[in-house]
C-alpha cells in the first residue's frame, strides 16, 4: 500500500538506507512497483502469481519466504511495513501472519512511526487516545492511511521508473508457499 512505501521513504530520508517494495500478484502488478520506483524506492520485487485464489495464509507464507530469500542475499531488513489492511479483501491478516512467520514483533494501525537506537516507536489511535509501543528491530508494522502526507512522483522519477529493474520471485519455489 502506498502509505507504507511513503512512510518507509521518510524513514530512509531521516536515517539513510534503502527501500525495497515487494508485492504479490499477477504480472500487471509490475505497474504498481514502477510507481513506487518513481517515488524513490530503490528495489522492486514482484512475487508473480497466476490468477488463482490467494487466501491470507497462502499470501503470508509466500511473502515471508520472499522476504527471507531477499534477506539471505541482502541482510535483514530493519522494518517490514504493510498497509494496515488489503485494498481488496480488507482482512487485516497478511501483515500479522507474515510477521509471525518471520518471528518478528508487530504492531498494526500505526499513525506514527519513528526509529532510534535499534527500536521502532509506533503510535496508534484507539478510543480517542494514542497508544505507544516500542519494538526491537527487526520488526513489522502495519501502517494506516494518513500516517504521512502523500508523495507524488517527479518527472525525473517517472522517467527513471521506466528503467527500473523489477526482480521476479516464484512463490511456488519457496518452501511452504503452496
């Protein structure tokens, strides 16, 4: 989800590092990844699927396997950010299931996110107040729309996104992904 990408880019601007956008879906999802590249994402990965039925469990297993594969090559990601819920089913399960599969702490519903000294500070609104959680890094966070102002691609970003390399991973190749 765009809010997760935008939140990640803000963290990188403040602390350095890089952002990799990962999505699971059909080949047409490459366009969404190119959009993230136009915003400043440095790596894009498509876990290519057919048009078959992908429930939250199967999706989370495939994403966790893809993240583990990427981390084996690039080192552990400090944070894995998800949109709070999916735009299609709205089940609120994929991020939580992926966090569990990765063995990482997670907070959902984030409306504020900062990082310092190996800890992610996550704020979320509930019943008219804010709850604050601290998570040791690496962690997983589900961010809500409105966590930050939207970003818009620049012309330079749009042109660069056409040349962005979208890595493809096969969800069936990962153990337990089927």
